[in-house]
């Protein structure tokens, strides 16, 4: 019983992190129809910006109010979104909305390569550390195990992010406009919706969520070049399981992958790497479009 | 008088010849292709510090500022001219880059490769091109255990000694290991390290029970589940050969959860993350540096350490960890081979064949101790090793190593012709400890 609970907790912690790093990817695909391969670089930029900003915060006397570093982390993600969105979306991606999806993949792959070098130009190749926020909340003791309370903060952040995105899309007028654009871009435009603006807002939200993933991860890792590469792989697995463009799907996919991985590490460590793709393969056998995407009729 | 004039003429002629040779030698350079990671996951831990150290040594050698026996300028009077290439991009790219170095850049030798994959892919091409190649860093024992080459040499010991030494250290320090677990990356380095450690423990502490062996993906970054799994199993010792950002992330996450207070953590190659982690690397961690490198070498001291340590610290703001030591021993080995070959060929720049003949079975002094090309028919080095325990020096404000134990090269490396894993399984026959 203890083992099952440990698997559940470990799975939820990992799943929460997975959800945060993948929800922005699925949102951008859902609205813009672009599979953003640069998502991992945006995650890395969030981590780097957080490392710099929180470092500055503590350097400027933030020790007096250490919890303020959490606000700085969110602010750092917002700054990344504000800086990157106009350049990428207005400057580049909008020229490819009406092109084939493969073109979008190639363009964002190019952006990924450029951003990886931009990160090195700005922050260098030396690793950055910002572990203060990780230790702030102390430990949670549970039987033979100790968890860092920060891990549960990540679960809380994932729940807040998931609910906020869901509530925005389903309970606000602007959200319903976004849903209308997702459902039928041309019809929405005909009805007077400023589709370009919706695209920019959605992409900005996607960038913010990617950067927030990086910001929340920065305190527990060494922030160094290349950290975004692996993230994009697992994020893709999660949103393919959940269904491309589905927020609920990303949540369920992340929890499924998290728990499956935790179970394999505890019970059968030799299949740890395989298990994520096994879950993905099983879901695709029964639901080729992913868990939460309804089969759609195709316009001719 | 005629005799005297003749003697004078001969003296002048020979002096002019000697001056001419010296002038030519000074003008002539020895071009070395240096291949190491300047970008990617292994850059910050290995590639960049290695070339930082290499650059410093090349500058000092070209100025003749190193102590004897390395006080001759450059390589035997030839100015060292490095051509530096980024190792990132995978083995296929590196094979092409190697061809470019040899055929377009016309380098006289190549010294490079951190990745074991590259170390397995490039040597056959060096043989084909008859190009002199030194592998300076990679750890896989397979290079010379599964093939033999004429033009290829490795100036660093392979990885088996790291884990043999760890097991010996725990035994000699009286750490009674009832059980042990492992967290190692899921590729050749991690798998081989774990296998060598398990085999060594099987001989040195046969009653120790092997518990969970976890192999997270390289560059995974998230180790929460692995830490839970290890803490649930409660082994006495946790073995890990993680490196770079993975080791930094693992230590940050594990120490926050108090893993190091519940079991002895033993890191096969952990010294290189000390500068980055600082006090986040807790006291009491047993670690090696893939040779008598870094803090263990500094504790041992010597003229070569004195010549390089302080200048490295002043130039780069941190102490030299294992990677620059391997670069130094590679470059000093190459210098020794070039000068030995020049002594044999009358002072000309040596050909690849002459270099290979000089390098075979060579012994030379390095900041990391005496290096001997003892394995692989004289192509693979063995070197001394050291293991120590971390202790933060509050007064100096820096991490130190205490309880350091030094192991002779022939104590922790197999004899020539014997595969490392078979040697361990046979109980280290012939080990000179």
C-alpha cells in the first residue's frame, strides 16, 4: 500500500511538471495549428531568465522576503513572453499560418536552433544555479521518505494553470472567441473576430506557459545549454497521448505518463525509458487522434 | 695557416648550419588538431575546462615556461599551433571533421575526443589516413580491447579503474557495505561503470547485497522518482557515475531530500561539479576524478602542479578539475613523443610513423602522475588514481578533499592483454598495490 502511494505521489509530481511544460505546446497547436518545435528553447529561456532574475533578487536583499522569489519567477516567465512573442509571432510565424503544417514544423525547428545559440550568446555556457526557492518551503516527511515541499508547490501550480486555462477558454467571452477560432478560423473572421489578435494572444500564452515551466524547474536543476531538448520530446509524447490541441488531454496525458514512469522506476526500472512510448503506442492503437480529440469531418 | 683557415671555415659553416636549422625549427610549427566539446551537454563539464587548460599549457610551452623536463620551447623547438574543433554533432560529423583536419588543415597530429562514441568511430579513419591520433579523454575500454591500431593512442586510463578504486576505497576505509544501489545514465558509460563497480564489490565485499540499479536517460534532469526509489530501498551505499548537469541536478534534488544523510554516496567521477555546487555538495561524499586529478593532485603537489594550478585559477576563476588534467597529460605525452622522435631522426619534424614508434610504450610525467602506455600493445595508458571524501573548509570558504587514498596505476588497471571486466571477475590477479 505504501509503495502504491509512493508511486502515486512521485507520478503526480512528475506529471504536474510534465503538464506545465506541455500545456503551452498544445495550446499553440490548438489555436495556431503550428507544432512549435521551439517550445523547448522557450522553456530554457524561462529557466535562464529566472536564474538571472532570482539571483538579482537575492543579491539585492531579497533574503528579507525570500517568498518574494516565487513572484520573481512568474515575472521572469512573463518577461520572456513579452519579449519573444512580438518578434516570433508578428515577425515570423504569421507568414506561415496558411501554409502546410510541415512548413510550420521546419520554421520552428529553425527558430529552435537559433534560440539555442541566442541563449548561449546571452547567458554563456557556464551553468547557472538558483536553488534558494527550492529549499524555502522545507521538507515533508513521509515514512522513510522526505519530499521537498517545493515539489507539491509544482503540483499546485499545475492545478492552477490547468484550471485557469480551462476557465478562460470555457467561462469567458474572450475564451469563447478563441474556441471559435479553433473550431473555424475562416467563419470566425467572417463574423468579425480579429483572428490575428487571437493568434498573438494564444502564442503569447503558449510562450508564457513554456517559460513558466522553465521558471518552476530552474531551482531544481543546473540551468545549462541544452536543457530544452529533452523537454520537447516528453512534451510531444504527452500532447500526442492527450490529443493535439486539447488542454484536458495534456492534463490526463501528463498524469498517465507520470504515474507509468514512477511505477516502472519503482517496480521495473529497466523499462523506464520505454514506458512513456509504450503508453503513447497503446493510446494511439485505440485512439489514433489521442484521448481527447474527436474525429473531425474534413472540409473539401 | 691553411689548416687554421680551413678549421675556421668549417666552424663557420657548421655554426651557420646549426643556426639555420635552429632558425628553420623556430619558424616551423607543429600543427595539432584539438577536438573537444565547445557546445552541448559535455562542454561545460569537460570540453571547455579541458581546452582552457590546454590553451594555458600551449602558451606556456611556446614560451618555454614549463619546468623540466618540459622546458624546451614548444614541441622540440617547433611552435605548437592548435586548430580547435567543436566535438558536438555526433560520430558521423566527427569522422568528417577528422578527415578535414588531416587532409585540408594538414595537421601533424590530432588530440581529441571526450565521447566514447567518437573514440570508437574515428580510429579506423586515422588508420586509413595513416594519421597520428591521441584520444585524450574518453573512457570506454573497448577502443583497444576490441581492436588494435598503429597510429592511435589513448593517453588517459580507461574507466574501469574509477569504479575499482571506489570499491577498494570503501573496503580500505572500513566502510562495511551491507547493501548498495546505483543511479547511472542509460548508455555505455553508466552501464559499464555500474558493471565494474558491482564486479569489484563482488570480490572486495562479497556479502554486500546488490539493490536497485536505476538507469535514467542521459540529460534527464528530473530525479525525484529515482531518489524516492533509492530512499525506500535504504541501501548503505549509493553508487553513481552521473556527470555534468545531470550530476548537479541529482545532487541538488537528493541533498534537499536528505539522501546523503541516510546512505553513503559514492561518485565515480564527481570532482568536476564541485566548483559549480560549492556548499551544495555536502560533506562526506566519496568521490573520484578519473585519475589523480583536481583536488587530489593538488594535495599531492609537485613542480608541474605548481606551474599550472595557480595560473589556471587566476585565468578562469576556478580550480582545474579532471578535464584539464587529461588535456595536460595528452599534450605532455605528445610533446614527449615528438621530442623522442626528433632525437632519433636528427631533429626533423617527425612523421606519423616516427611519432607512433616514439609513443608506443612511452612513459612520461604529468600533473596527474606518471603515465605509462602499458596496455593495448603500448597504445593505451595507465595512470594512478585517487579517491577522497568531501569536506567544506569553513575558514578558506572552499571545498576540500580529505582522507585521500592514492592507488598506483598497476593496482587499479589490468595487465596488458586482459580485459578489465575479466580481470575484476578473476579477483585482480597480478595487481601491484
